[in-house]
């Protein structure tokens, strides 16, 4: 009787241990997920202030103050003498000797300024008064000089001491050149006879024999 009781207890203990081994381990409790950061709304872009448009120039002839307002800061406003010279400049495509062509155009936005191009070279020219009356345009930076005469024009560089184009003619200069062939102008070397100084006695010639 005692043996059977002990046997029953051993069997019960063994069965309980076996059940304990078969039970799965309980999962660990889940930790709370971290709170998601709240996205901030993008800041509104700052308002840009629209630049004021310059006042439109008045119709008609611009005065000096209006020209100064529209001219670039690096370019001076032309005076009355320079503007008078600019009105006499021949513009357009001007054929020259040796197959060269000079393209001369006036700047409509900046009166008195001219753009000259020959092949791939460009110059920015302005009028320069002369004592001879010839029309002279210069580019002080490069040394280029455009000299316009009645019958032809030429392009020189006084810094390099060379002539880059000669016998450049507009239609008006072609007509004058043809006129010079028929009636050459007086040479500047032919000076008029110098009159005697005041108070100098002039010897009288003997009368011709009869």
C-alpha cells in the first residue's frame, strides 16, 4: 500500500514537470512605441517687393538730365558739340579696299555713341571735335580712330600706329569721290602767296616801251 502511494506521487511529480517543460514562455510585454514628432508647417515665404519701373521718357528731344538718367554709369553724356558731330556720321555697311567691310551703327538708346565692327573686332566710338572739320570718332580704350572725310573714311589705331582699313565709302562719299575725279579739290600744299608786310614799299615797274 505504501509503495503504491509513493509510486503515485512520483508519477504525478514527473507528469507536472513534463507539462511545465511543454508550456511556451510568455512573450515579454510590449513597450510603448515612441511618439512620432509632429511635422511643423513650412514658414510662409517672405513677400518680395517688386522693383519700380523707371519712368518712361517724355516724347521729343531728350534734355541732358534725361540722357544722364538713361546712360550707363560708365559712359558719359555727350555735349552739344559731340551730338552735332554725331548727326553727320555716315552709318551702315561701308565697303573698304582689300575686300574689307566696316559696319558702323549709332546707338539709339545713347545718343552720340557708335558701335563699329570689322570682321570679329568691335569698337565703341564717340565723337571728338577737330580743328580741321573732319569727323573723328575714337575708342580711347583700344586706341581705334574712325576718320570720316568728304570722299572716304578710314580706320586707324594710334596706339599701334597702323591703318586697319582705308577707302571705306558710303553712297554719299562715292558720289563725292566721283566728283573729285572730274574737278580735283585744291591741294593743301598749294599755299596762297603771302602779301607783303604793311608799310613795305613796292617797287614800281618801268613802263613798257611804246
